[in-house]
C-alpha cells in the first residue's frame, strides 16, 4: 500500500520505539505534524524554543539510556537546534534530530527559510543525512538511529525536504539497518593488549582508576566496582562519569581537574599507573599537560580510537567497549593487595574534603546543594546549568548511581539544565528532578516554564541566585583584579512572580534555616517550582586550579 | 613530514565536504586532494597529501577512520606505492623558442596538446618531482597558465615485479 513520506516518518518512529518527541512546528514540517496528530502512541512535547527541544531530547537520553529525538522546521528552526546538537556531540549522547527542509527543487536557491543544515551541522554531528527521495526515508531513519546509538554514540541529523515528506510510495522497513560499509564498532580488545594492561597493573605500586562518561554509556558500573575492589585502587570519576562509581565508596576520591578535589589531583600527581576507562583527558581535567601524572604509565581504554593519545601520551591503548574490556580484564587481572598508597590516599581524602564556611550565618550555595542531597537522600536526578552552580552540584551532591547527574560537560552550555530536566522528568516520571541553576543560566531557557507547566512536570529549579555570572566573576576576582566587567546581573525578574506568571510555583529563600522546608515543600508540589535561593554573592568554588597551571597546584580556598 | 594518504569512501554527495571539513576544522594542512570513482562505482578513492609529525598523522588517520562514509584509510609508504600527477602547462613560445621547448618536452615524455601562434600547451604526467623539474625548465620561456591535478597514488603489488617502473621515478 502506498503511503506518504510523512506517514513513513511516523511509522519509522514506531519501529524505533520512539515514545517521545520534542519539537516545534513550521511551514515545511506541517505534513509531518499532520501525521503526528493522529499518532497517539507518540508523545509530542512542544517546547518554546528549538534549542530546548534538543536539550530535552538530550536530557531524556541521559536519564533513560535511550535515543533522544527532536524535530524542527527548516531554516531558523533548524539553526536553533544547533547548540543542542553540538552539546550532544561533545558529550556523546545518542540523539536523532529531524529537520524540515525546503523542497528539493528549491535547495540552494536561498529560498524562504532555507538553511544548509547538513552543512552547518557537519562538524558537530556523528553523521548527517539529507533525504533526497521518499523511497529512502525508511532506510535512512533506520540507519540514523543505528548510528546515533551504537559505538561511541552521538547526534545524527536527518534533513527532510518537504516534497520528500509529501511524496507517496510503498513502505518497506529494513529489518536490519543498512549500515554503511565503513562503519566500525569496536567491542572487545585483542588479548595481547589486555595482557599488557594486566601486567602493568600487577607491577604497579600506586595505581589510580580514572573513569569517565564511557562507564555510563556502556553500563559498566558493576564491572568497574568489581575491578576497583579487585585491585584495591582509588577511583576518580570525571564530571561526565559521576555516578559511574559510588560516591559513598571508600575508594572514590572525587572528581579531578580544575575544580576537582585535592585528593584526586594529588592522586594523579603521585600515582605510578593511570587506568583510564572511557575518559578522554579533557584539558579541564589535565591542567597543564607537562605536570599531569608525571610519574605514571597510562593505560587508556576507550571506544573511540581517536580519543586515545589525543591529549596525552599513552603507554597501553585498549580500544573497545568499557564494559566488555573491564570484563576481559577481570578474567586475567590478579588481585592486588592494599599497601601504603591506599592508606595515604584514604588519609588525604579524610583531611582534604571540599568545604566552605558553615558558620557564617549567610546562605551559602554549597549548603543549598547539601540540603537538596539530604532531603532527596541522594536519589534525585540532578541536572545543572553551567558555572559555579554546576561545580557546587558536582562537589556537594553525592551520586551513587549512574544517570542521576546530567550536565553539559564538553560544551558547557548555559541554558542546558532546565530543558534537560524536562526531558529527564518525562523519561523518568517517578524520579524527583532538580535543575541546580545559576541566575544567569536559567534565563537562557526560562521560557520552558510554559512547557513544564503544560506537561504537568514536577521539575524543581533551584536557582543559586548570586546576581552575578558567578563563575566568570570568580575568574575576574582571582585573575583580573575584581574588575567585574559584564558579569553583574542585578537587573533580574522576580523569579517567584515569574514562576507564577507561567502558572508554576515560586519560593524565595534568604536564610539558611528556611532552606530545608522550602526544598521539602517544592518536592511536595505537583508541578514545576522555582526555588530562588538568594545566596552569598561572592562565594567561590574551591578547590581550584588556576587556568594553565598543573593540577598539583590545587588551591583549596581561603577558608580551609 | 609529508604523507600521502589514500582514503576509500562511499561515493556519495557530501563526502568530500566532510573530509575537507575535517582537515580545516582541525587546522590540518592539505597540500592536495584528488578524488574520483574507483573500479566499484559505489566507492571513490581520494588521495590526500598532507604534512605533519607522527602524532598529527595519527590523529588525521583516526579522525578519517571515524567518519561513517570512510571505508578504509592507508598511509602509503614511499617505497611501496606509485604516485602520479598530471599537469597542463601553457607556455609562451616564439618561432625562436618553439623547437627548444618541444625538445625539452620530448625528453620528459610530455605531450604537446595544443599549438598556437604565441603559445604551446603541454601535458605531462609523472611524479611530482618530475613535474616540478619540468616546470623549472619551462619557467624561463614564461608560463602563461598551469593546472595541476594533485597526486593520485596506489600501493604496489608486493612481489618481485615491484620497482619495475623506476625509470619513471628518475624523471624521464
Ligand atoms: C551559552 C553560554 N554562554 C556563555 C558561557 C560562559 N560562561 C560560563 S559560566 C558563566 C556564568 C554563569 O553564570 P550563572 O548562570 O549565573 O551561574 P553561576 O556561575 O553564578 O552559578 C558564563 C557566562 C557559557 N558557558 N555558555
């Protein structure tokens, strides 16, 4: 039976088990929306900006492990997706972004609302497609989902010209995705390099496990735990890896890098072996390369061969899926006994916890995060914006399980957290979800309050309101003589009234003693709530490594 | 170090942009890039001449390999590969210089493609070195226009016949 390209599009979403779709309509995608109108099994969520649609799809993907899907119209709709696509690309998030396109006959003519979105997104997608023929819709969509979710995941853009989506043809679904010839998915490593790695571990006196987002992507948290306990090694997890190893475990030493813990950074500096698993040695982690892990051999386990030896020199490269490789290693690696290194690290960890002035009587952002942790018993899904809020969340909320910390790591996108929280809440309806936000970042996608209200989502937004673009202000304070250029944002909406204007709830908190009750109240409210915490205006994130310094120069702050 | 990389790709629209974009967005330098269909029409072969130390080359190869449309990437070793380029040269000539130009072209086994009153068009193929040498000899006559294709290259069969066409390498 012949059906239209738009019907094929909807059928393909069904075949891919897409339950939810975030997006925004426009002229050339009306045919697609017309078919979605009757597709009651696919929940369409209208965001108020396409950027938010992409971030929501991304947050949904991170919370559930499924592929996030978004849809926008051609031209401005498509370009509004760009930040969200780049964000997903940097953090290896499986996502398929559909864009409408002007009819094939008009492509390249500067037609109304035309943008070369496959050209624009080429450097920020794992792959992209312009579908030129109705007969190719099904095979392309099936490929797009396959590519987005396998290997090192990433966003795939599918551009659908209007005449392609209105064309009619017999629908044929490829049961096996027609994978391009050159597409490679490494899984297991060859036994020789596993043996080499095992030997390096055997002779190591001071090993350190450095785990990243790859642990969460491959679902390797159990293997990692068994592995760490088998070799009795301290574990540091990157921002993307938070929750990949239990924060309550005695071996966990916190996050490394610029705002990493003293212990994690000193462990790198003093260890004789780094076992990196699904972590990419980001410059925010390594600090000045020359001072990074100066005495260590490095084993790098990664799905992406191009990630290996990109930023640091590696002694043993192991390409494959983190979970599969840890499984292989567990078969051969000998138990390693505890030694002085373990005692040394554990002692350091006890005496060098990140801390702040708890007795000032002033409302501190760190305290707010700690209270959210206490009230939610560590079980919440936490999304963050970007800035100090993100660092306070990662330092003061403890994550014992994966997919609970959702944050823009690679791109550092302000405005990410709130739409991501919407996506996460839709993917995990029973979870308590908090977006830990800055007053600057939240205003980048604040319009999504309408989406959250409309979808009846109990998302909580905890604004750590310092009336500054705090993280930039902190740099200006420390490195630019307190010349606060462009970072003071005192002119702000009344967030409580703003929430109410959208039909949400707003609670303002100025005093430490009111924090807990406000959080409890927010959780009890069945709908979106803004918690506007007026915190100490010039509080800083500690520890900190100055930009360009080696991570051995970790400053623990002025108070500790 | 200069490297010649052979890349087998799906013969699809957008692939060339993807590959050249990869080089430009990472600040890798391309000296030349040629592309054309292979014996299998669904597959094209690109020959890319690039510069960089070992770690840059390593990244270039890995990044190329990562592209979904890329089927195979090989760094062609100088000893075991054949490299050729084609060049068209339009050189000024007068009644007085014509014979001399034709003689040089003859020594290089170049072909005269077009003869005009004031110029000759010559086609030459060979290694880059041979073409460079020929261009040098033509310069005194004044080159009016020139078009080079960039290098195409393939791996040799690795057996006793290897090295057979060395005279070509020697610039004949
Ligand atoms: C889209 C975007 N623009 C600019 C930046 C640069 N930037 C990083 S942190 C920051 C300040 C964030 O301020 P706020 O959201 O108020 O959070 P705070 O640091 O005060 O917690 C800025 C401007 C960014 N990361 N993203």
